[in-house]
C-alpha cells in the first residue's frame, strides 16, 4: 500500500512529488523555501528546516539509520518547534524501513504518549502494529509477535474504526488470528501423531473455542472426530461430526469424518450433553 507525498529538498530548490512504501501520507512535508545554500555539516549549526530537510533527503537515499539519527537531532535541538513531533514520527518510520523494529516501536510509543490527540496518532499506532506484524514467524516457532500484532491491530480498529488504516488493520488482524490458530493445529497434529490424543484434543478444542472464524475450523473438527474415535469416545465423535456436517456440509473434512464413522457402524449425531453443543450451536 503506497501513498504519494510532497516533500522539499534544499538541494533541488523545489517541491516534488514521489512515492514511498507504507502509509506515510503527508508526514514528509518540509519547508518549501528557495534556499540553495549548502546545509552545515554539524547539526548544531543547521537551522531546524535545514536539518529536517537533510533528514528527508537521507531517507530518500535509502540511508535509513542515518536519517533516523538526523530526525532525532531535530527533536533534540529544537524540541519546541513545530518540526519536533513530525521528526519523532519520521524517525520511527526510518527505523521501520531499516527493520529496526524495537527502535521504531519505542519511538512510536513515545510519540503516541506525547501526542495522543495528534492527527497522525492513527498512523503511528498502525505503524506500530506493522512493526509487530512483519515479525510474525512460522507456526512452528514462538508466536509472541503474532499476539502482539493482533493486539496492536485490534487497538487501531477499536480507537480509529473509520480511519484510513482500519480496513487494512482488519485484514491483517484476521491473518494474524488465523496464524495463531494454525499454530494450535500444528501442535495438535504433532500430539496426534505421537498417540497423545488427550493433548491433541485440547489443542483442537482451543481452535474451536477461540478461533471459530478461521480457516482451520473444519480440519480441527475432523481431527477431533479422529482423536475421539481413537480413544473410543464415540458420542463425542458423533456430536463433533454432526457439527462439522451442519456447518461445512460440502467440505472434504466432513466427507472424511462421515466415512470414518460409518466405517465403524456409526453416524454423525447430535448429543446435547456434548461440550461441542455448547461451544458451537447448530
């Protein structure tokens, strides 16, 4: 997702329009003067406009870590200027572009804390969520970043439901939740292969109870049927298959569960005393 933004460079002497990745919008605006002078090398000797302008040029050149330091200098040297809050956010964006996610998150937390009513607060919160989201790892690894991403994306949706970022946050939040369900499935299948059916059932039940809107639910229901049958708990197997058939009648998972039951002279059947009847109503 990209947005055009206008920026000014003293080296060019004019305003230009360019495009950078992420939702940066108008955060890169610099003073559009016609100053053609060379910007002093020492940040302490540069004006706030010159220093900010140099940081913008540096980020354009792909020197993100240096740009972040220059934006930090803007805030350090001119803390009460109108450029300071903008520089805080731009430093965070530069860290983000450099994949320095921890530094970006720290900078964004500081911006959100100091400027909660800023028009750029929704962007700051969304960028923080992206920092977590882009660190999501394979389902076989620890999913702490996935949980952090889900929570941060939920915060964007909750606090700014009508913002530019809410729609994309919802899509990414759903993918993060699906990823968490995928980890539960991965662990459940591992236990099932080892013959530890009680452990596998607990994982599949977690998917049913906590991740009902994800793509993993039909398989989780089928794996429950398999695990219950392996333990000889036929009533739960029948009840689970009935829920699977009611909600996903055309899925291959229901077909597999149906033939699994009929292979031992059973049929999908509702049982009101089954836990699944309360967890997933017909």
